[in-house]
C-alpha cells in the first residue's frame, strides 16, 4: 500500500516552483478517487491564493498550428524572463476513454525550457473543451509562480465557450483557407474571443491570411459591443508562428487589454463571477454523483429507464417521475 501524500510538503514544493511537485499535484487533483479528492482539496487550501497569473484561453480550428503557435509564443515570453505554463487538453475517446496526450512531443523546444511547464490532460467526458479539473490545475500553476498560463482547448465548437469561465482573455487561432471561412466558426466562440489571430501569414498563404483577417475584422464590428472591452476590441490580427511574425504585436495587444480591464475593475469582477460559476458547477456535479451512488435512486432510475427504452414513457416524463420521487420535481 502506497503511503499517503504529505500535503504540507507537496504544497511547499509547489510554491517553491518545483516542476516535478507541480506535476504530482495536478495528477492528484485530476484523480477521481475519493481519498485523492480529499487530499486534493486540502492541497488547494494549503497552496494559498496570493499569487495570480495571466490566464489565456486558446482554441483553434484543426490544422491551424496551435502547438506551433504556443511553442513560438511561449519561447518569446520565456525569453523576456516570464515563466509560462501550458495546460493542453486532449480529446478523450468516447469508446475507450483514452487520449493521445502528444503535446509535449509537439512542443519539444518549449518542453525543455526551464522556465516553461507543459501538462497535457485528457478531457475525459467533459464538454466545453477543457477537463473538469483544469481550473484547479491553473490555480496550482499560479501557486508555483508561473506568470502566464496558456489553456489550450480541444478544438473549435459551440461548447468551447466554457474556457471563458477560467481565463482572463480568450484567443481564437484560425488559418487562411479556401471558401467562406466565416461559416467554419460558430457565433458563440466568436462572441467570447478577445483576439482572433490568423496564423500561417507567411509565404504563398500571406495574401489569403490578410484577406481572412479583414473578413473577421469586419465580422467583429457587427457583433454587439461588450462592456468588458475597451475601444477597438475584440481585434483580428495576422501572425506567423513559423516565422515568429506578429507574436510581439499580439502580446502587446493582450497586455493592453488586461491593463485596461484591471484599471476598469473588470478583472476583479470577472474573477469573482468565475468563482461563483465553478462553485455552482461543483454543486451540480456533486448532486449528479449523489444520484448515481444512492442505492434507492439508482434502482428507481433503472426501472424508469426500462420504461423509457420500451417506449411506454417519454424521456421528459420519466425524468419528472424520478425528480418527483426525490421531492425535487418542477414546482
């Protein structure tokens, strides 16, 4: 039997910036075991909340070059003396539950940088493009002293908007392509994007990248003005991760936006709203777990499922019966 983790020692090592300890801590908070969850909550209380990093959510269409961009962008930041953590969420198989987790392989230069930390995590069954415990992994990276935390989601989709609930700004990475690019991105993700970066603006693709950027700039002007934005935001810019072109300009825009939000009080309001969101989400998940574990409720669910499967009971009516039996049906 393995000895129980020394939470105080692990918390001290995380705060000292020990990357091995940080990896162990993230493994602990991602564990589904009940005893590990108890230890994880103790760890999250022990690390404190006195350190803050800039949290950048990042998504992009397949083949856009997210890994190449993150590596080039991360290396630019570490060259400026900043410590960068990358939390990359890989999609899990709905059939086997497995994930490839190949981000360290794709970002080999950044992975070897002593001022960088890369952690791939499986999305498991979670929607929203992030893993359920990604927010807690972000808190651990902040406690470890990282200045910037990049949260890479699994890919573009309507459900990717959940990443906005754990980041200070959201970057959407797109590639120049043939046809109508605007049809390939959902309105929901466009509405939460603070910056749209059109990658691969180099070589023969550069003119197409410029046109794509202009198309998105025009589309952004048609969206409703958001109260958390200063004049001119959200913006669309061109970058080339391959040639490191436009990365400094994109970083300058990110800093300008965050500086404005801090001064306007938007930063604090957003962080508070996010804390409430995740509190409510934990309550919802806890209630679902309770329903799955309660013997009487589980038996009632199975019996009702048989009726729904046989077609003698509508799904909504079956759900109402179960909730009524719990005393929590519609009022």
